[in-house]
C-alpha cells in the first residue's frame, strides 16, 4: 500500500545555511507504508525536503531530496540529520566527540564542525532516512 508523504517548500543547506522559511506543502511523493515503517517513520512523521549545496557530497548531492523522519530526533553517532541552526536549515552528520556532539559535513572543504552542545542554538528536526537524486 502506497501513502503520500508531504513534500515541503523548504530547502536544507548542505553548505553555509539556507534561510528558514515557513513550511509550505508543495506536493507529495508516494512511499510504501512498509518502507516508512522500516525507517521508523509514519505517514505523519515523514517529510520530503530539498537539499542545496555541496557540503555533504559525496553522500548527498546538490539538488537531492531527502526523506526525513521527524519522530527520530535523538542524536545517533554517524547518522545524518536535518537541523535548524539559528535562522538556517542545514543537513549534517552527527558525530559524538569526547567533548560532546558536533554536526559535521561529509565534504571537509572549508566546512568546519558545528558544536551542538548548547553553545549554538541547534534544534534537530529529524533523521534523514532516504535520498533521491538525479543520476
């Protein structure tokens, strides 16, 4: 059984940050309910968002779409999360360091780690569980 997952008019930056906008539904993509369940998501907790920038390459390419499970906000070492960083929306890999959690780009080219231990205002929106991109 296929169910629609809302595609939001927000862009997650895989770079310096994309200005946050009001979440506006701009359509949907169809996913099997069983696939969503295997990702720990439901139709209500799953969202499709677009990625701009190259900081997460080669894992996530510029222009990709991500399926984000908004129920899964607990940091997990090595997993990729969508986050609100101040007024920006970003996608980064969370890494647990001895000093605490950092948000890290897969492409280290000029992309410093971001501490998420309270020094910066970061809110985890959800864990990225699927990517679709142009080949």
